[in-house]
């Protein structure tokens, strides 16, 4: 089903961007819609921010404290960090819990090097293991076309210091609520404008303050909550359903094994008493278990049937447009990105599954092969995107772009080739097209078709990449 959004009419009342005011602190959600077309967006200001002056506003302690304060918790950042790291062990609340990997897809537990961080205090003035901000990412492109939220706004921290060997990254991926849900995706326009308008601000200190207000203070755009809020990281509050958003780890502690995991928050409150926040393992999105592809698991038939619905999306003609969605019931609790054949689906798919994929390709009139489709599925996993798909020929003239060797931003804020040559340019186009389709006086203004179940960037809703 396709929803038609009348940008130049419907938004005029509900989510205008105001002439030359999108870069002012406290921009209103209800200004008259009249804005010039945007172009020439500066990637380093509006999409991937690595300026050290800006990053200085984002110490790890501040993010952790903001998460705790927003949840009404009196825990310390140290306590929450150590509880989080303890989930890599097999003790109480660890990765051996019966709630983790209920389908028996398998994960390494314990991961002793990571679990050892449960005794580390990275916030101490004398800390020898620290976490430093290396990038902020604008992922407006991940906003669902339904307007269920307005995309993800990420902070990446890299492990440093001399206290712990190896490498580790903590990625806070907040899903920002729509400030005007009645307007659908058009309610997200002020947020898109805020980020694009950073391009026009040539003063680094000014941009730093604006981003600080956007992430921590909630004063950058009137009516828009601070990004760093517990509820935006997949919070489960009591028996309520989980909210969107997540925190991820990309770890190579003690140089043992590169792997990626996904977490969300849970709050437990005592009536009339304090609330306790914890970080909990969840399935890693878009990481189907190998056994499902091999046809050796009880869920194989259901997975393979669901996978066929993604063949069309996997057949896209450019790397940023490739997409897949198969359901979290098929996902593993970790994605290993080195050694062996983990998630290299084309190397072990069952003959029956390969035949079914070929039948789907025949129906689409595609010249791609089942191996191409399975290799494209690998790109959508954490391991594939971060390492195992680098340089793989995916058929149809598409070669998967290279990561920065297991990472897309490193400890020195260097961005991967995949980001700079493919994905950031695609996100730039998405941002500008979204704004221009909703502003009067632009060539793109007017009705724009947006497909249900997708994001404004064209990926499957809830996609990890």
C-alpha cells in the first residue's frame, strides 16, 4: 500500500519550517510553511559529525548520566556500565539467561574479555580504560514513512587508554519520537531542517551548542525531546511493550574475536520507591541464523518462506538500496565478523532453498543468481556490513564497498570508504529530497508517494544499517 503525502498543503498547518529560521534555537513546530529549496548539504556538518570541538560536548559520562536521570534512576553511570558489561558473563543477568537465544541459534557465552570490563570504572579521573566520542550520526533516513518516529540520532564511543587491550565501540542509537504524530512523517520536517541548516552555520562552536541542545537539553527545536533519553533506547518499562531504539557494541576486546551485539534498556520501579535501569541483550536485527539457511533448524521452513519476500529488495541496483527484512524471530543474539563462514549464506544454503530463490528471480525477470541474492543478504547483517562483504561482487554491477576493517568510524574519527563514497551521499539525497518535497517554492514541492513498511531512505522499517 502506498500513502500519498501532500507536502505543500498538509504540512503548512502542522510542521512548517519557516523562512530562514530552521537554524535558530527553539524553532517552532507550527510556523508558516515557506522555505527555500535546499542543496549543497555539507556531510561533515549535517550527516556525520566528527569535529573535536563538537565531540567535546559529548563525554561518555554525560550520556550515561542523562540516560539515568531521564529514567528517574539514582544509579551511577559506573553502576550501569558495569551491569551492562556483566551481561557478557554467565552469572546472574548474563548471557546464559534462559531469555537469551530461546531458539538455540547459538552465541558465545561467556565472552570473558568483555565481561572483565564489569570491574572497570571508565569514569574515574584515574581511569586507564576510557570511552571517547568519535562521531555523531544523523540517521533521519531511518524514519519510518508512517512517521512512527523521526529516525535515529547516534553517538559512537571508542575504547581507549592502556588498561584494556583490544578495541571496543559503544553505539547509542536513539529513535526520536515524532513531535507531531498526527501529521505523520511530515511532523518530522523540523528535525530534518535542523540538521540540514547546520550546513549554513560556519561557526564550529555554534554548531556544537546546537547539537548539545538537540541531544541533551531539548531546546534546539520546540516540542522535540532531548535525544539522549532512556525511552529512546528501546526502553521496556514494566509490562509495557518495548519502544524503538537500541545500543550496540562492536567488540574485539583482548583481540579475541570481532563480534557485534545489540541491547535495549529495561526499567524496574518499586511502588513509592526508586527505579532501576538495566541494559539487556536483544536479538541483533537482520542477522538470520546460519542454521535457517542450511535448512537444519525447526524454523528453517518459516524463515525461507519469509526470505523469498525480500528477494526483490535484495535485487536493488545500488548498494545503498539493497534491503532485507525477515523478522526478529530468525535473528541471532550476536553477529561474528571474523573467521569461519558465519553469515556467509551463499557458502552453505540448502539446495532446496537455492532452487526456491531461483524461482523467485525467474518471476522477477532478474539475471541475478541465488548466490548473488544470498551474498546480498550477508551485506545486511552486522558482520557483512562491517567486514565479511567488503569488495564482494554482488552481481548486476554492484560491488559492496569497504568498511574501515571491522568498523565504519575508527578511534580517530576516520570514516570508512563505504560511508564516504556510498552511504552518506545516499543519505544526503534523502534529506534534501524530503525537505524540498515539503517546502513551497521548490521544484519538488507537492504530493510525494511513500511506501508503507519502509523508511524515508527506502530501507525496511527497523533495518539495522
